[in-house]
C-alpha cells in the first residue's frame, strides 16, 4: 500500500479527533496582521515576520536543482510545542512579540488535511488520553 493511500486511510478514520486536536493547537489566523505589519515599518528590524513568510527551499540542490522561494499563504498563532514540532519538520515558525506564528504553505483546505500536521499530530490523536493539551 502506498504512503499516500495509507495516510488518506488514516485521516478518514481519525478525521474528527484530528480536527479536535488541531482546534487545541492552532489558535488564531493572523494572516491580515502579518501582511499589514510587513507593509509598514512598525515592526522595525525584526526579521521574524520575514522568516515566517518566505524561505529558500534547497531540497533539490543535491540533484542539481535550483533553490526556490517558498511563500507562506496563511499565518496562524500556534501553541509552543506544536510550533516546535512544525519547525523540526521544516515549516516556517517564528516568535514575534511573544507569540508563536506558523507560516502555513498551503491554503484552501482544512488544516487537519495538511500532511505535516497529520504527521506531527498522528501519535497524539492515537493516544489522546495520554496527553494534556
């Protein structure tokens, strides 16, 4: 069975619980706030907003591919441990003025459908009673 088919099957079975956990760890959409701050000078020299909005992806450089610019399509406040797990997976996460912001690289679907979110939360969903969120 392919990895994609296996992941889809897991999501189908655990969809409701995954949505509940996402609701606990993804706090609030701040896309408009980040855009407004980037378009003004009020955030000063702090590059955290830029780092949570753009990154250079070198995933294919070993194969001779060119680096590409990746842009976050949405920005979300997330809880600390979830943000750190996303960062470990290569996601754009930065602290700005005391809040942890995740630069989500997808849009137009439920956050719980993002592969990286499912990957981070899979164990928690399967053993939800063991975790205190």
